[in-house]
C-alpha cells in the first residue's frame, strides 16, 4: 500500500518533470496551436500514440486482456477495467474506423473511466479486423476472405461471442453501450438473436443510431454515387480494407496530418464527412485523436451502408445482386432485418444536429421498435454532431451524464 503510494507519487513527479522538456502537442483552443511552443494554453499529453491497455493502466492502475474466438474463426481481443462487486457490467462497443481506443482516448475524461468510477465493470472489445483483432484460426489479413465481412457479421458473430463471454465471466446481465456503426450491428444482433439478447443484455444504449438512412445530411452521402467506381478500382487493385493503423502509408499520413497545415485540411474533410462541428469539437483532442486513428475496416462495411442509403430507407441485408441473393435469401432483393422482433430494452440517444444519424431517421427506427424495446423511451439532444459524442466539448453534460441518469433509473427498477 505505502510502497504503491510512494511509487505513484514518484512517477507523478517524473512525469511532470519530463513533460516540461517535451514539446507541447495539445492546446485548449484552435488558435493556440499556432503558438504551441509559447502559449500558456498548450501542454504535453503523454497519451499520444498510446494504446488502450496502457492508457487504462495510467489512469486506473490495472487492466485485463482476453482473447475470444468467434464461430467463424476470428480471434478478438477484449480489454477490461475490472471492478470488485460492481454496480453493473457494461460493454462499450466502438464504431467504425476506430476501436476500443475511442472510449479511453479523451484522457481522464473518457467515458470508460467515468463509468468505472461510477461503479461499473467495464469491457472494451475490438471488432474483427481492427488493430487488436487481426487474427483468425485459418486466415491471415493478407487473405481477401478475411476482409469479407460487413456489420452483419460483426453483429451476428462478434457480438454474440463477446456478449456470451462477458456474461460467462461476470454472471451478470450486460449494459451494452454503442455508437454509430456498433448500433447498426447491435440491432442486427438483437433482431436476429432476440432471445439470446434478452437473456444476456439488460439494455442497449444506442448513441447516434444508424439504421434507416433516409435523411442523411452529411455530404458523405454523395460518395454513394462514386461507389461503383471505387468498387471497380478496389477490385482491380485487390483492395479489401482500409489500410491498417500501423501500415507505413497510414503512419506517414498521420504524421503529415499532425503538422500544419495538413491538420486543417484533415479537419475540414473529417468535419464534412464524419460529422463534426468546429465550434463543438474540443480542440484539446485534435492532435490526440489523429494520433490514435484511423483503424482498419473492411470496404464491405462501406458498400453495405451505401446500399442502405440507396435503398431509400430499408434496413436490409447485403445485396449481392439478384442471382446470388436468390440463392442466399430466396428472394431477388435482400430481406430487411426484423427490427420488430427486438424484445430487449433499447434506449436511443440521438442529436438534432447529427448530420449522419439524424433525428428523423432515429425516430423512424423508434417507431418500428417493439413496445418491449421502448420501455426506457428515447432521448433527443442538441448541438452535438456525430463524432462530438466522443470528442465534443459538451459530451459530458449532454451525453455521459444522461447515460448515468439512465443507469440509475434502471438500478432502481430492479
Ligand atoms: C500538434 O499540432 C502542432 C500544431 O499544429 C504540430 O506542430 C505538432 O507537431 C503536433 N504534435 C505532435 C506530437 O504531432
Ligand atoms: C509548452 O507550453 C508551456 C505553456 O503551457 C510553455 O511554457 C512551454 O515553454 C512549452 N514547452 C515547449 C517545449 O514548447
Ligand atoms: C515547436 O517546437 C517543436 C520542437 O522544438 C518544433 O518542431 C515545432 O516546429 C515548433 N512549432 C511551432 C508551431 O513553432
Ligand atoms: C491475445 O492475442 C494476442 C495476439 O493474437 C496476443 O499477443 C496476446 O498475448 C493474447 N492475450 C491473451 C491474454 O491471451
Ligand atoms: C479452419 O480450417 C479447418 C481445416 O480446413 C476447418 O475444418 C475449419 O472449419 C476451419 N475453421 C473456420 C472457422 O473456418
Ligand atoms: C482531468 O485532468 C485535468 C488536468 O489534470 C483536471 O483539470 C480535470 O479536473 C480532470 N478531470 C477529471 C474528471 O478528473
């Protein structure tokens, strides 16, 4: 105990001293970045390029790692911030182009740490194909077959394995928190495996739910019309996935983006496509989030979303073309996912100013849900765009505290 205390005091002072001599990499305002070496609003953040487990250990002191294998052979890594006699067990399931890093990537003000401090046992899985989940029993990442998956397989196989494993380890029903693509995949899990979901999950908390794509405002939608060409080029060049985080190309791009003026170019692109608003995005995280991203994903995920968008409001399975569809699904067009079969409580948190998961589309989803899934209702918030759920200045009051409010309500209902 005492030794631990002494060690942490010593390491604190070493860090404080070391950081004085390291070049500043973060600033509180955009403008300060121009004076990063002199402004008193700038500082050194040691979590640049660090990975999930190490960041957890820095803030909490300990973490656990598990590997699990899905029915179709993918080996996934799960990180855990364990807690003795927890109030509950939560899985924080990350969206696309990122991985578990997104739940710990805002230093001491990350959702994973907040919920852990609130008393939860926290599980942070990484879906197939991301930095920590690149192993398969038979395939390697150089096999095209490895990357032949969309959010369909992530929901149907990864989430089943993850949820079963966490339930087995903890003996407790799970609070499953997701954002963006992981909401899509969790709807697939809970609609195709309704009974299993009901037995294992207490509530799905879905932030920025992406299901029907009728009202997307982000210009990312225009990419849909270029997708046939993109697909052609990808097929020709055998490109199956976005380059991996540690690939030389991504490392170079990342370093370029961290320097002026590339960062501002990157900022403009990301804000256009991914949905973030410069006034809301916290400038303190701009360099930091670039240092952690992007994580690889299969292009099939992107194609599948484009199909949903072009279908004009269907939440449907992957479209392989009429001939193959007939063989796989028994129909020329792919079937829709049976949203009405979901019987696990599903709480939607969506924002009026989200340019990807719009209020209109979230309400379409809510209307389709079974009454059993709607027991906790829904919540519309404002002035938060798609990625602001993670990196917005007001994410704590607008999102995180609302999650805690709901968890308190659910505890009292038991
Ligand atoms: C962070 O941003 C500044 C200014 O844009 C840049 O000069 C610096 O290299 C970045 N820091 C790191 C560690 O990349
Ligand atoms: C970092 O910023 C501080 C102000 O917060 C400044 O005093 C210091 O000189 C800067 N350090 C470096 C290495 O740029
Ligand atoms: C700040 O200092 C670093 C390291 O000394 C240097 O590489 C960088 O160009 C400086 N940045 C600015 C914006 O002056
Ligand atoms: C999990 O798998 C990774 C890579 O496949 C390996 O490096 C790590 O040691 C494994 N961890 C455990 C706890 O089995
Ligand atoms: C892996 O390969 C073995 C031998 O060919 C096969 O029996 C097994 O089904 C494969 N496993 C998966 C998950 O594809
Ligand atoms: C996080 O750390 C900063 C800087 O050390 C501090 O000002 C802030 O209060 C901390 N936040 C939490 C939630 O602990």
